[in-house]
């Protein structure tokens, strides 16, 4: 199943024009534009919302994302919520790693939007996804997605992260 992860921000989001491939969409969440460019009509998919704040504002953003997706896809998707704590402590990062890892399943095709991710969360996401690719059968691939940067910048960033991870093996 195609699975889209979105890290939720704490601030109220007004949205903007987000481009994905040939599609330019005026929406609140950049992941919506990407889903529209990848999903075929009536194809079932899953969205996993990662919230590291657990505040009234972040919960409002979770509900805004759900409503925005329903506007484009009706109810043709699963919507799941993962709460992770924002902290630099090792114990917290291990908990975040495990909570993310537990959401991956065999045959998943994973897309991760780290547009709104705070500093330790995208790195933990990267490590968790890389680990999952090695140990979950037929996890098809993990695509890192950040709408603020160009695709060339994303490729450079992913290579740098991969090289950093290789240093720790």
C-alpha cells in the first residue's frame, strides 16, 4: 500500500501553492500535492500523521489535513496518528524511532514529507526508514520529500545523510 507520512507543525498553516511534478496546487499541506500526483483515482492509500507537539494548535493542523484530504479523496484513505515527543534525549529518540518503525508493513511504498520537521525528527525519520528498508520484507522504497527545496537540493541532502549514516556502521 502507498503510505504517506506528514510531520505536523505547531503553528497555524495558511497554505500556499505547492508544486509536484506537473501539478501546482493551492493547498495547506504540501503532502496533499504529492499524494494527488502519485495516487490514481479511487486507489486506497494511508496517511500517517507524525505530531511531535501534541498541542491544541498541532491537533488543529491534524484535523485540517484530514479535511483537506477528504476534499480531494473523499474517504478513500486510511488516516493514522503517531505522537512522538520532541526532545534531544537518547531515550526519546529511541521511542520516536520505534513508534515510526512499528507503522511500516510488508509491501509498503513509503513517502515521507519532512517539510515541517524539527531538527531531530527528520534525522530520526531517516534512520527509522533506512532500518525498515533492511528488515521489513518487500518494503518497496522510501522517498524523502521536502517541498521547500528543489529536487536537486533534496538529492544532495539525502546523499549527505546517507554518508553520515554509513559512518556509524
